[in-house]
């Protein structure tokens, strides 16, 4: 799919990126406080080819830092929820297993069955995941650590997690987990509209209403 109102380079870039996009994995940001962390996770998710990020703002409002985002939000879809229960419901409806990162878990990321669609929940900076989220989890996991410090910064943890997920996709064959051809073409059209007409008219942020 080529658009005459885009340069050849932009058409090629969109086609290549869309062909490698996946919804097999997604990240859920649960009540992050720091706009820098929210933005860093969104940017890293886009770089690793995830198409969706889900954001809960039950306690802390969704805010971003444009200097950190570097325009990355334009190229994925961010779903924002006022209630964590609503997010859990939507994630289940979309067919995802729920995996929650927890420093108290015994199973590591390497022991999870990543062949099934999985939503990875990352907890708030100061308190971690809400008890309701932990109770609803299908899996609890930890990123292996060998130092004395209890935990990683949440945006760094997201980067390490995404690198591990990327390794799984590469070993298994990323082509098995990418969007369908129809989904890729629809996505390229969406990107074209955002690129030409801006994110205000074609917003990547979708607020889920109760």
C-alpha cells in the first residue's frame, strides 16, 4: 500500500514497520505517577514493535513528557482507563493472559509460556501493583536480579522485559505473531492520517468509557 501524498521513503518505512508490528504482547501501566516513566515505557514499546499500550489512571492521571516520547505515541495505540477493573475486563475480552511483575514472585520471565497472548502489568512507582490486580493475575513473575537493591526503576524494568519478549519472538519467528495483512494495511492508513493531519484529529489515545 503506497500513498502518493507520502514520500517513497515514508511509504517504505510504514510498510516495513507495519509488517513487524505485534499485538501478541502488550504492556499495562498501572497508575504510574511520573510522566517521564509513562513516556519512556510508551517509547520503548513502540521501538520494540508493540502496537498497544494500556494505561490505568484510577489514582494518578495519565500524563506524558513530549521530550521523552520523541513522537513515538503517534505510531501506536494507547488505551486509557479510569478504573483498573475496567482495564482487566477489556484485557480479558481481548484474549490476553494477565502476567504481573512482582518482586515477591518466584517464577522468572524465562519460565512463562509466551506462546499465548499476554498482557504484562507494571505497577506504580512507589507501591507496585494493586492487590486487586495481583489477585486477578494468571501469572506473577520477576525479572532475574543478582544485586542487593530490591527492584529496578519501572521504565528500566519495562525495557528489560521488552528485550526478553523480543528475544522470544526472534527465536520463534516474529512473522508468526505479527498483524494480519488487513490489519497492517489499516494501520498504515492510520499512520498516514496521523502523519499528515496530526494526532488531534486522528488521536492515538483512546479513552475507554464506563
